[in-house]
């Protein structure tokens, strides 16, 4: 069992914002270990200096007993040039050591997780037992990362890191060609947390009559708006409800306005994480209307696991991450099939299928994933 250890997790996101697998894994590890979660750094050119998260730059707080969250303050931008990566990493290390490590009595060698190759020059800087790349997305498939700088960092980081935990078969197969210590490490959910939340009907759902089809997650360009427009038109008696913050990969403004301008498509915005289970359990059907593209095919949506935990019928586009659960959910071949399967899902009252979905979620918890990690580390 991984316990009584010191763990650092250097992330490319902010712990207090949209919930991802990075925070979820850190929370699970913190049940039996001391975990330091390092947010994406804030620099002098940050576009988000007014946000509450950025105001925490140089400070730390504790979401739970064994978890410390810290936001480094640095002077340099992210990783604009290869030559700047070393001073960038040195600035992060200095900020982390000065504000956090000097206040805690760190014993033994830490296990260090990284979520991005931008931390290349931190490898080996903490006398760590293992450095691990928790690879959660195929960033190189995105236009903003298709440049020589990021590709160079990615290649060197892949070859130097001790271990890679990849969330999809595609990512695992790609990275294993360059680093044999690469393992498939799927996302998961926290069953105990999910089951402990209150499940009353949220007030804003009470105001919407008829059948409700729900999506929970970041509202961004991963969503197939063409598919959603077809659903809105052909199933016009249904209400499609989107819950989540507008994400980093934003819609084209015109596309965004067109989608949420439909009379039966509702944008509720972000909700507190502890309210999400009550929304999931009060939708009639849950959907994952993602585009089938390179980025989404390499992902493993966290929301899918919490969808399963709700026991509700689920309809998804034809993604690899969904196909592995095809016995428990409805996976559409194309847009027309999605419309047909959504009709089928709306009539799905099978207790057997509901239990299958719930048991699938129980078999894919973060506790199970940490046990998998233990086996990987001891192999």
C-alpha cells in the first residue's frame, strides 16, 4: 500500500477550478500520504490576474488534512522558448521551496507526479524515488501545441521520466515506443464521495417540465454542436441541459450563441462539485456528445465514470473511452444512431442495466486505481 509517503504533484491546472483527474488522484493519495499539489504557475503576463485563483499566487491552503495546494509565482512566461525552460523550472522550484518546503519537515525521498512536459528541468531536482508523468490528454493534437518548442520538450520528457501513466490506449501505445515504462492508467471516480452527497431535486431543474437530458463537464469546442443542433431540432420535446464552466478550448462565439440560442438547450453554468450528483440523478438520460477526433479519441472523460455511478442511461458518440463500457451504455455509430439511441435510452427502465452501470462505476474507483499504481511501482 502507498502510505506515509511524501508526494508532489506538479499540475498544469488550478486545483480550485474545474474538477479533473489530477485533483481526484491527489485527493485519493492524500488519504494515506502527505500530498503537495502545485498549481500551474502565475507569471507577470498571466491573462487571469484578476481571478481569485491567481490572487493565491505565492500562497498555500489545505483542502483536506493531508493535502496542501500551492500556486507558484514566477516572473517568466510558461515555456515560450526552449532556452527558457531551465530558468522557468528553477523559478518554480525556488517558489515552492521557499513558501512550502521550508515550512514542512520532509523526510525520505518523495514520489513526484508531473502533468506536463513543461516541467522537464524539474526532473531529479527533489532527490525523488520516482518521477511519474500522469498523461491525461493528447495535447500535441491541439493546434496551440503543434510547435517545435513543445514537441522538443515532449520528446525529451518522455525519454527521461521514470514512469508514464497514460489515460488511454492511444496515448499508452504512442509513449511506449519511446519509454517502455508506460502503463495504461484509466480515470475513475470516488464512489464513497458520490454516494454521500445529498440527492434532492435542484431548484433550477424543478422549473423545467418534461424529459431532461443532461451533460456535465466543461463547455468547450470538444462538444459536437452539429450533433446537438440535430438533437434539438428532431427531439424538440426534450430539454437539453448543460452544466459546467466555459472551458479553455472555447467555442467560436457564433457557434456558441447558436447552440445556446435554441429554446430547448439550457446552459446552467458551473455548479459546486458536491451538487453534481443531485443533478445527475435527476436527469432522465445523460449524454456525452463529443466530436470523434484525435484529441477526444485519446481522452478518458472523467464525467463518464460519475455518469455510471448515477445508474442513469447514458448515450455517447463513438469514442474509444465509451466503447470499453459498451455493455452498460449506448454508443452511437453516427448522428442518426445517436438520435435513435437517445429515444431508446428514454424508455430504459431496466433495473438490471441500472445495477450494471452502478457496479461498473464501483469497479472503477480511485481506490482501485491507486492499488493498480502500487502494483506498477512494485513491478
